[in-house]
């Protein structure tokens, strides 16, 4: 017997996975003259399975291995027919072996990847979730942890019609408002006109508008545990929060993570407005890690106090007179606090004095520069039409220059916006603009809060959340109606309106849409404005909301290829970080439509895809007709509309204020929420027909099975359409509001 080199068959023989093909007694019982007559029962089924091959040539896989086989062996010399038989059997066995090897490789590879993912997830968990859920840095304020029942009991005891004296608390947000308005009132009386020069007397500081003591002063418990010291360094803050150490070699997905790279120690103690505040500053957001709640509050407050630019202007909004009073800020002299003058007239009297003193030349001007001015509008009409031009967005730098005719005039509003856009286009680096709050307590839902102003400690207080949302949408509607901004409700906010003209009680934010022309006007005239709602409701003083208008630097770029900038702007409550999402609707050109239809729609989430196909079905359209008509509008989050669905708006009431909605918004909702008329229990709430309210299942003895609401206790919102603002309710603890 001739010797031969080792082959895969030898390996298989040793492993015992296929028969021994050496010349042995295992094969002497075969009838080599009849290929279909195989005495070994082990091979009968296999032979039948391969009869259809008709002894075809050995496959390429077998051929590639056959060179290792010695055909002068006794097996090959039996007969040609036996070679055919062994060839086909060998072919099956080799193919089966390859399949087995591939399966084993896939299994081993999957196990390795799983181990990497599990270990990386574990590593991330010990660097984030190990951050203590409860960190006793801030003082315990019982007001932060009131439940709904306790809150409603407080409301019943308040007398909102009584005068509100200033200065009862260490922090009173009405004082800077009254100071600015009194100065403006005196200027009007002296000069008879709005003067930009008077603003040189004023400086802006965030500490006049935000209670940093509540967000940054350490608790006695913390001081006792740290030898009487506050947080002194970035490293100490990092260690307290359980940030990862610098050695991250096992964190496979974040190789370059460093310890709080966005933190800088403050060496000069004179830079601190309070020596008990942390001795460092935050210079940018951190998205990689979840922090505990108090850590997030401190982190955002330190950025706002030390690093956040001042707003461009203050806008005082009066919904009663339909007036916006606009005061630009001189940023060259910002950061110093104004004097706490508590001997001030009530804000509503100051507003009346200003409105009685203004002259026509200061009203409704189209400013070249950012000057002090007053916008006064008539009550909103019942309906209005939008034109195609309202939804056209510039597609290149030449069209942008046409959109901003004064872009070459230095320091003009057009010039400032143009420079920002030009720099963005030049860099071609459209990083994520808005940053939310990542906290390691999922019940709080930090993703619904802006990281700079986050100030929520309790898991959820329904009354607090709903009053914040109510006051916020009221302020947005008043401001935009006064400024003649084309905006309307959308998505979840529009869904809530369709039920009972109120916010969905499980919602954490609002959604509004805006035309392209109004978005450019917002970016040009109102970006980085601090909105102060000074409206006094007829029923009672519902509180004073303060909001920041923040327009995404990339609002002009409609592609959103990196999926990081789907939101074009936000209207943010600076007292807590809750916000309204603002998205622009604009036409898609022919190339954009084709790209959306061929590349984007097939890959988007199935709900958005179904929504788009619902549009086609409802309008009897196909892709070719859409491209031909060029009537398709879209936001950057891939919600699609036809022009005739959004070109006509009608006035309705939402949260006790007049607001615009699409004329046929029910069709849009049916497409976006196809089961909205079928599901009556969701997120722990059930629609109760008797009250026309979504009421918590826990507030009803029969829970979700009581559709009429007979077993429910309804609180708060049945008493009045407008609830007192949460910050106003909070003042009862300081003794400002008298008890009834």
C-alpha cells in the first residue's frame, strides 16, 4: 500500500464525523457492480438522496480537496463505478462538513461578540449606574417631593387675587422683570421714545433669573461628611458621581473617554459669586454617561452660571394687549447682577404705563439692527392661508443671500445670521446641537429636559408637569400670535387637542410645526431671546414663565444625514428644562423627493413608513405623481404632508388660549396615529366619557375598566381651565401668597 499525505478525510476519520474510507472490512460487503445495491444500511438513505445527481462530476469544493487524495489506493482501484459512488458520497460528506464548520464558526463568532458586548455593557454600567441613585449634595426641599394630593390641597388654600409683595424670598424672579420694565417706563416718560442707549445702564446675569442657590449650595449632610467643604475640584466631582477612571482599555466602544474633560477648576476664588458653590465650571455637555439626578442638576447649573452666553434680547409678552416688548441686551457688559430693588410697582401696572406711553414709530417696525421695539398685533383671525412661498427653503448660498438682503451690513440682524450659516456650511460639521439630560433613574425621563436648565428631583408630579406644559404652550402661542409667526400644533400635542383641547396627561413635552418663512424670521429676529410671559389672566395671577428661544445652528440644512438634528428649535422653560419641540416644514425639490422615496422611506421606522404610505393611499398618489406634482413637504424627522393639507389654518382653543391647527387635521392624525379611535387605555390612563378626561387608573376604584368614570375622583382640572403655574404655587412655602 502506497503512503499518502494527510488529508481532510484523515482528520474527519480521527474526529469520527464521517466513515473510515481506508481499505478495510467496512467496505467488503458492498456490491461494486451495482451502484444502487448497497448492503450497508447506513448509506442506503444517503444514496437515494443523491440519485438525482446521476454521478455528475465532483463539485469544485470536492475537486479542490481531491488533490490530497491518492487515487492509487485500494479504494480507487476497485472499479470506476465505485469511484463514482464514493465521489458522490464524498461530495455529500464534504459539503456537510463545510456546512458544519461554517455553523461552528458562526456560533463561536457570535459567542465572542456577545461576550464583548456584555462586558462592554457591564463596564459602562459600573462607570455610570454605579453613580449613586441618591446623592445627598443638595438640600432636601419637601416641596420637590409633593405628591398630587398634597399639591391640590395647597392650591385650595391659596388666594391668587391678593397683592404680591416683592422680596419675601431670597430669590424672586419678578424683581428683575419689574426692574427692567420700570427703567423702560421712566425712559419713555423722559424721552417719549424707546432709546437703545438706556440699555448701557443694564447688565445681564443668569443669576438674576435662576435660583442657583437651590441648584448649587451643598446640604448640611454633605458638608458634615466632607469636613465642612463644598466640592473643590473637578476630580472630586468626578469621584462623587462615579465617573470612569482614565484606564478604559476594556471599554471597547469608548476608547478616548477621559475624566470630565468638560470641567475646569476655578483657581481664583474671587470668580465665585458664592464660596460655597462648587469651585469649578462646566464648559460643554456630556452625553456619554448617565448621572444621578442631583449630579445632573449641578452639572447643568455650573454651565449656565459660568459658561452660557447671555441671551440676545429680552421679550416681555403680554397676551391681554397682544404686545411683545423687545429689549436687546448689551452683551459687552453682561454677567453683573442688577440691584435687588424691592420698592417696585406691580408688573401689570408697569406694563400698562409702558403701553400708554409708546408712540407709533416704535411699534411694528422691521428693524435693520437689533433695537428696542414693540410689536403689537390684532387678535388672531379665525382662519388664514399659507402660500407656497411660505414653505420654500433656500437650497444654496445664493438663495440664502437673497433671503437675507442686508447680509453685508455689519452687525445687522441679517449679517449675524448669515455669518453663522456661512461658517456652518464652510465647516460641513453638523454636530448634535440640542443635548438632553441623561439620568440613571429611568422613571424621571431625563430625555425630555434640556441639560442646561434641568431641575427635577421627584419621579413625577402630574400636576407640576401639566402646569409647566400648560403655561409653556400658552406663552408660546401668545408670543407667536403677537409676532405673527406661522405656527400650529403637531404630533402628540395635536393628538391631545383632538380629545379635549388639553395636553395628554402622560406627555412630557409639546410639539409644534412652523413654516419655513417663519423659521427664518425666528432665526433672524428672535433666536436666543429670553421670553418673559407677564400676562395676567382674568381669573388669577397664574405665574410668570421665563423661556429661552433656541434655534438649531443647522436649521437651514434640511438633509439631516447624521440623524442628530431632527429638531429645528426649542422653547425651553429655564426653571426646569422642559421644552417645546419646534420643527420646520418645507418643500422638497425634485432631487430631494427622489432621494426620500428611494433611500430614506424604505429605511425609516415602520410607523413613519406606514404614515407615508397612508398619505399615498389617502391622496391616490404614487411615487411618480409625487415627483411630478412637487407638492411634498417634510420635516427632518420624515413626517410627510401634501401642500393642501397644511396651507389652510383655523383657530381653535387649546389649554385656554387660541391656537391654530390644520383645517383637516383629523386626516393627518388618522395617518400618524391609526389606532387613536380604538385604544382608550394607555400609559396608565383611561379615557372617561363622563368627564371627557384621561384619568389615572389609580384614581378610579375600578381602574381601567371604568370607561364612564363613575368610580373616579377627578382633581384640579375640573375646577378651572387654567391652572396656576407651578412656580407660583411654590411661593406659598415662602409666605408670599396669603392663605384663604
